[in-house]
C-alpha cells in the first residue's frame, strides 16, 4: 500500500461520514410532523458532517504532499477488544460487556482512526448492536527545539447509532514528556452538542518489555498506566444529569490499568488487562445517572495486528 491508497481510503471515509449525516437528515425530513428545531438540527448535522469530510480530504491531501518530501510509508493496524464494562471518563456506558473494534491508518505523523463499540447484552436493549462509532484524526510529533517533549492535536467525532444520544465533536491538544513515568496532559474541547465543554486528562505510564515468557520466544510485557480527569462546569452539567445535577467544575475520574502485552510473530499481539475506575468528586458521585456504583473493576482483552 502507498500514500495514494491512503488518499483514496480517507476520501471514502470522509464521504461516508458525510453521507451518514445526509441519510439521517433525509430520514428526519420524511417525518410527517417537522418542527423548526428538527430542521435546524438537521442543518447543523449536515454542516458538521461536511466539515468532518473536508478534514479527511485535507488530511489525505497533506499525506500526498508529504509523500513527495519524505520516505514515510503507510502503516495499518487493527484491533478487536473485549471489555467487561465500557467506562468512559467515569461514565458507565455499558455495564455488561462490549466488543470494540478499531482500525488505524498512519502515514508519517498523521493518523486516522475509526473505532466502534458493540453491546453484548440486553441491559440497554441494544444487544448485538453498534451503539458508538468514533472518527479521529491526529497529528503527533516532537516539539521543535525541546528534547523529550511531544505534542498531539486532533479532532474526534462521536456518533451513537441505535441510541437516543446526540452526536458530538471534540477538538484536542496534548503534550507528552519522555521522562520517568511518561507524564502527559491532554485538553479536550467540545465544539458541537456540548459546546464549550472541556475535559482535561493527566496521565502517567510505564512499560516493562518482559516480565517472563508465556512460551519460548514469546515474552510477556507489563504496561502500567494511570490517569486523572477534570472537567469544567459546562461539561459536568451536560454529562452528569442524575439527581440535582452538577453545576460546578471538578475532578471526574481516576483510572488505573495494568496490561500484559504478548507479541507473536507476523505482527500479532494479545493483551489481557485489569482496570479500575472510580469517580472523584462528591457532587458527581451524587449525580451519577449512569450507575448506582461509584467505582468499577473489570477485565479486558485485546487482539491486534500490524501491517
């Protein structure tokens, strides 16, 4: 595969996103009772879908331009994860298991990702259905003039088929340090449904290449990571709606994960993991409309392949 394949793939992905929005709008316009709000929302979704498609196209065009100036090659990897619970920023979105496939297309410092979540139980009356699809564009590189400092910028579009949840879009920017425990700080800013909502994640991680072998020639690694999430008033008011609601900024969640990656031949890897998530702020605990629990412990496993 070369960069021109990437151009075509990203172009199709962008058009597909736009077509999905257009199809949704067309279905809404066919309803017998049409309100001014539904028309406005339809126009809004079409605009956002068009913008995402344009970003994919610009992304691919940039890749073609870079191809003429570098020796970068196209990288492709995919994974299929199973998680005992789907917890996102402390929110228990699926309490009884989900399968989550993902594919990355990488060229140089540019990455396009499509990620999905399929519910595996009827707890939300969505058994076997795709309930989330995320589209991400990312540019990551070393910070010019600062040794050991990296940065990332990008956009994430969240879509929620087969649910009543509104789609939304976030921009993000992050810094990472090649120091002990690999500290990182990432800012996410909603520019769509929760406009102005800001979530900030402080992360730390450390990896050990090998702590043993499962069989001869197949080492078992150890990845330990932790993160702490904070959000502003706009974000908390939109997402934490149980009880009296949350009308202040505050800490959201703490996450601790331990993973055991196993690298096999031909680019295959298998990674079991153990995960712990807990809510940090008392007001958020009181207004948790996602679950009766404030802390979660669950296991997961990931199968991935790189090309």
